[in-house]
C-alpha cells in the first residue's frame, strides 16, 4: 500500500529502514514516531541518553503526516518559534517553514464580534492580530467572497510547514545524536521488571528500558488505562485538490477552525474540517464520504467563480483531545518511570518541539509534573486519581 497522504509521498533525503534486530536495552524507549516522539527522542539523545524510538508503521504515519501543516503560534511560551528556528539552523534541514500570514473568516456577525473582543484583549507584547471588516478580507484575498462572510481576523505572523519533512528532519537529527529509530516495530506491552527496569514487549522482541515515553497519542490508553479519562481520539478528514492557479497566499480558516485550508507550493489546496457534517463517531483513519463531499463543496460555495477541480488525495487522521484542551506532558500518574506527551488535539505543530524539550528536562530532573504545571497529566484526572506526586 502506498503512502496515505501527499505529505508522506514526498521524497525523503534520508531513509529509515525497519531494524534487522532491536537492541536489547536502552535508557529510554519512546513509543510513537510522530512529531512528539521524534522531538522527544531528539532532545533526550542530545542530553546523552541512549534512546530507542519504536514506531508501529512509518515515521509520521499518524496525525503528524495527516495534518494541514498550518503553524499558528499562540501566546504560550512553548509556541514561540525560536526553538524551531534554532533547531533548523543547528541541524541544517528545511521543512518549508514559511511566514504566509493567516486569515480566519467569520461566517456570522457574532463570530466577528468575538474576533474583535479577542483582538482588544490581546497583550501588546504578543504578535499583532487584526480584526478586519469584509472589505479588509477582500483586500487580503483579492477575490470575491460569499456574502455571509462578515469579516475576519488577520494574523500576519501565521506560518505553514511541511509536517513530514519536519518529522523526518528531526528523526535524522535524533539519529545523528545517537538515537536508534525503529519503524515498523509496534510496542505491545510495558511491564515492570526486576531492578527498577521496564520491559517493553514489541513485535520484534523485548527491550529493557530505564524509562518509557508514550508519544503515541490516544493509544497511550492501551498501556495506561487511567488516562482514558483524560484523552480521547477524534477523527478529522482532509482532501487535496489538483494544482490550481495561485489563489490563497495565507493559510485560512472559517470561524474558529471549523474548516481550514492552505495552498501548497505546487498549487494544490489542502483542506480539512467540517466534522459536524456527519453523525459518524468513528475514530479510525477511514475516509468519511459525507464529510469529504462537504469539503469538496466548501470552496466553490465560499468563493464565487472558484474553478472546477479534481481531488487528488483524500485521507482521514486521528487527533487526540484532552478533557480541558491542554496537552498531557509529564509522568503518567500511578506509574514509575513512565511518561507521556500527548493530547495536542488539532494544534500540535507549534508547541510540539518545545514541549518535548521540556519533557526531556523534566525527566532528567525527575520532575513528575513535567515542564509546565498546566500540562501535568495528573491535573486531567478527576478527584484524587492524579496519583502521588
Ligand atoms: C486531520 C488533522 C489535521 C490537523 N491539522 C493541524 C494543523 O494544521 N496544525 C497543527 O498545528 N496541528 C494539526 N493537527 C494536529 C497535529 O497533527 C497533531 O497534534 C500532531 O501531529 C500530534 O503528533 P503526535 O506525535 O502526538 O501524534 P502522531 O503523529 O499520531 O504520532 C503517534 C504515532 O504513534 C504510533 N503508534 C501508535 N501506537 C503505537 C505502538 N503501540 N507502538 C509503536 N508506535 C505506535 C502511530 O503509528 C503514530 O505514528 C491536525 C491533526 C489532524 C488529525
């Protein structure tokens, strides 16, 4: 079977073959080879740990290779892109990180009012954000827009990125720092062994580990069932058009991300969202034809005169939503030497690298709450189920 997304079909300068044999031990085993897993492996290896990363499929085969590559830093310090820029310059790879600006279109006057309120309360120190009226949106996009668009919210500092080039670049850098990367190797079970070690059973044998990091999204609940109260999988749909003439310079969305899209360098438009078009509650990676049809209709309905197009790719991806919308980064409650980095929902690209760096530091320091109290996994469990600190 070929790669499921156009991002994953991109040629890779480095190959990551499945290992002939697994090492028998590692200081840290990282489970999951998406952005969070490769970032964690990278920082741990840089700190001198012997790291083994296990990925059940190919690197980036999960959400990290199925997203839109829209990179919108929020106000949290972990979303400051200084860390990304520094790593890209130190490690010398280019994941197509570009400043395009981002325009969100309000489809009702109420949403437009919420945009205005958001702009009004934004701290002066934050990157600028502007509320636009309808004329302002027309000026940014330079093309007709459907009547129901009341205005917009313009973030000049919005960025885009090629998410798979990011994952592969970080995996290559982690490997150069000594991490061992094992694609097509599924972790099956983690059990406490003798001498304070953990045993990770995999499809290629058992590895003894000093510590384990779960970077496998909501799949963490298979290993740590308590976390099923804190995190749940949600499916998103995407499609990619054939290459079209330049139409969208910035990344775009409607309202607060009900639909999101961007035009890639080759002219293809990648668009996702509209989950509410279908009542299906499935959380697998199968395409939902109702949502896909709604996505296909969206651009012609929103931009009068939009050209006819063929769809080149369709796919679905699973994101992991936490109970309060904040990620889980720190020790898994009621366990020893087991850590989690998950729960980033539909907004994992900006915080991923810095959150992983913070986790690596917290692991070294033995700080169970992780790098940021608001992300402490224990806080997401009800009552006293957060476990001992
Ligand atoms: C449709 C969609 C659109 C999105 N759009 C955006 C966007 O535009 N901007 C943005 O910032 N964020 C976006 N996101 C969110 C973003 O993609 C995620 O936050 C991020 O990729 C999560 O990375 P991860 O490493 O935690 O998960 P994943 O990339 O899913 O990685 C987890 C990996 O774990 C592996 N795994 C699972 N179980 C095991 C096991 N037992 N053993 C070994 N490996 C295992 C999986 O195969 C997978 O590769 C989107 C997500 C989706 C689904």
